[in-house]
């Protein structure tokens, strides 16, 4: 198999689908995984479930014999936005279990696979965090904490895997037009028009996919551990 193999979690819609489609156009063989059925080369996986993660890796290796790129995109927002003074333990555990625990153990599982693969290829891991990794939103604190944790997961694995030549990267999307932001579109539209971001438009899933594609083609292989802001300039501190 000459094609590179990419595994993309949360690939059935939104950002994940755009990423998977872009990588496929980049001559990757893409394994799409989600809890929602998707296109061909789909393997169902709840990344919060240990057995599902193991099955995903085993099935991928059975089909293709290797993994060149893992994109940890799967994530959830709280089912109900509540003030941190009211956040339930159930919501906290659900969000952390998928966004942080799932991402950590996906990195661990696939990193060990990559370490044992031939060294004549370059392997990469990309983790999807958010501008919420450093921005307080007191009505969805569990989401912010989970994404801040993903930033550290990226740093830890970038540090640990550098000796094997495996690059680990973080992408921080800003306000992107997806199902996750659909319920607050009017709010964010007003904020963007009011100057929240220097680039006065919603981000699109393809904006994030473009960043993944640049990393996947090797443009940043000397930048392991780097966080890429795809946020219309939100991260810029302005007076």
C-alpha cells in the first residue's frame, strides 16, 4: 500500500468531514470514524470507550497495515450550557471523557503503533482543541477545561514522541459554522460584527481542514508541539 493512511475521528459531519475529505483529496486513504455512520472506509468508534479505541486501531491495521496520521477531532459540547456554579457532575464527566480522556488515550494507543512501524515514513498526530483552551466561558466550563487539557496532551506527546520523529500538533479553531455553534449563531454573528475577531466572518470547516492539510503534507515537521490558531485573529490581544 503506497498511500498514506489517516484516521480521522468525528468524521461524519462538520469539521471532521471537511478534514477527511481534504485528506482524501491529498491522496491519503482516510479511515473515517464516529458514533454516527459515515461514508466508505468507516469504522464506528466512541473514543471514550477503551474497547472501541482498540477495535478502531486493530481494524485499521487489519485493512491497511499501518497508520501515518491520526487526527483527534471528535469532541462534544455540554448538552446544556450551565453556569459553573450549577454544572452537573454528569455533564462534566461526559465532556471530559470524550474530549480529554478519549483524546489522551487515542494518542497513547496510536503513538505506540507508530513507534513500532518502520522508521522510513513520517508519522503525525493532530489534536483539535479550541480557543476555549485559554478563553473563559463560565456557562460551559467543562468544555473549556477539557480543551485546555488537550493543549497539555499535545505538549506531552510532542515531547515524548520527538525522539521517534513523530510530530504532534494542536489546532485551535475559533468560531466555526458547525452544528455545535448553530444554537448560538445569532449571538456570535453580533459579536463578530462588533469586532470580536479582526476577520469579520464565521470560520468554515474548510478553514480548519486547510490547516490540517498543511501539517499532513509535512510543511511543519520542524514545529512539533505547535498550536495553530484558526480563529480569524481572535487570539490577538488588542487595545
